């Protein structure tokens, strides 16, 4: 059906009203467009609010997380400090033990050197026995007969040569005993005995120094 356009002046009152209503209806449709714009504006605002809340929450979370992290870091630091102190204590104890061991080793070495030097001196100095015998005699509170000095054969000759007067005046008898090493002696009276052999005298020295050094061992 072909539509015909009727000029406005030829239109009836109804036709003019109908067209006018249609125009108004169209006008009403076009008015609704700004509502979409307002809705868009509202969505942007909501998005902005959400973004702001997100940033605040993120900042709050970072702050709380940093505080919690610092607390944990302090706890770990305390644990590390305790571990470090224990390690230092163990190291200090080990160092003290090491120092003690070094001191013992040094003392033991010194004793061995001293023993070697004494043995060399005994071999080259025939008069070593003289002060040993005199000291042994002086340890006695009094001399009770019979009084004997037991020494090695070679030392007996030295005593008769150097201490003849002292021995004679106190009525000492010199008795040779080759079981006694040169440089040592046994002094015996009716009530006492003084063991001044090299082995016994060396044992007294090593015991005083809390060392186990045997004179007979090389």
C-alpha cells in the first residue's frame, strides 16, 4: 500500500493530533538519552570510590604487614642473637680448652728438654752428685748411726775426694751401689731414709707440675 503525504492544511484535526502525538512520543524517547549519561557518570564515581577504597586497603595492608614483619624480624633477630651468643660461648670454651692443651703440651715439652739437659749434664759433670748428697743430708732432722750414703761407684770416688772431711766428721759410710744412677743417691740412718735418686727426684718435679713424665723413658 502506497503511503500518501497529505499537506498540513488538508489534514483533519485528528490527523494533526496523531502526528503531533507521534512527534511528542519521539521527543519523549530522545529525552531519555541523558539518563544513560547520568548512569555512566554514576558508574565512574563508583569505580573511583572502589579504587580509593582499594588503595586505602592496600596502604593499610602494607602498614599492618610492615608492622607484623618488624615484629617477626625482631623475633628472628633475638633468636639469631641467642644462637650467636651460644656459638661465641662454644668458641670461647673451645679456645680455653685449646689454650690449656697448648700450655700442657708446652710444659710437657719443656720437661722433656730439661730432662735431656740434665742427663747430658750428668754425663759431662762428675760433681753433679755433690749438691744432691748435701741436700739429702740436710733433710735429716738428726743423724742416727749407722748412717750410710749409697751412690754409684763413680760417684763414690767423687764424694771421697770432695766431701772427705764432712763425711768423716759426721761418721758417714759411703756404700757403692751400681743400681743407683749416677747423680743420685740414697741416704739411710737407723730411723730415716732419704731417696734422692734421679728417678724419684724427677717424679717429684713432674708431680708438682701435674705432669706424667717418666725419668727412665727417653
